[in-house]
C-alpha cells in the first residue's frame, strides 16, 4: 500500500483538488495546519507519495523518511516551535490513525514535560 494514486483527503489536498493552505512545500512533501488542532500549534507533514501507514514504507522509502524528519525541523522553525514540540505518527486504526496516507503530527504550544505521552 504505497502508491501515488491511493485516494485520501490528503491525496486530494496534495493534488489541489481540495483548497488548503500549504505552510511548507518542497519536492517530496507538504505541511498544513491540522483542521482539528489538539494544541496551540498542530501541523501535519505529509509526503506527496501516498504511503498508507508507516509500516507500509519500504527500503525504497528510506531517503524519503529522512527527508520528512528534516522537513519537520524546517516547519517547526517556521512555526516558531523548534525548541519544544512533539512528533507523533499514528500507525493503524487502533493507534488512532484515521487518514491512511502517512503523516507526521507536529504538536506544540503547550508544556509537555509532565506528560510523557
Ligand atoms: P490521524 O488520526 O490519521 O493520525 O490524523 C489525521 C489528522 O488529519 C487529524 O488530526 C485530522 O484532524 C486531520 N485532518 C483530517 N482531515 C483534514 C483536512 O481535510 N484538512 C486538514 N488540514 N486536516 C485534516
């Protein structure tokens, strides 16, 4: 499950079929604000390649996965939260994944130090 035609809401956003403000974009990924933020800052970094879940990534995606991590740093800098954010990937429905197109949640704007998860 890692092709470019898998249709999810994120696929539609990436293809511009659903208007959405990209707060970051490069050749391999975009970032958008989450429509239902769980903290003051809640952004999603989404690869343009439609990998359904993290576990569906293959060795071919190794560079892309590293690229996403570096993009997270850039987006966090851009949003002014580079000194304190959480990075979350929900993998599978039982873990809370609702959109089956890999995405990384950047969650920030509150103090997490007493809250480990
Ligand atoms: P998941 O639960 O799959 O880890 O995360 C999916 C996230 O996508 C949720 O936090 C949800 O609020 C967000 N989301 C779902 N649909 C849209 C949308 O159309 N636009 C944006 N910006 N976020 C969305």
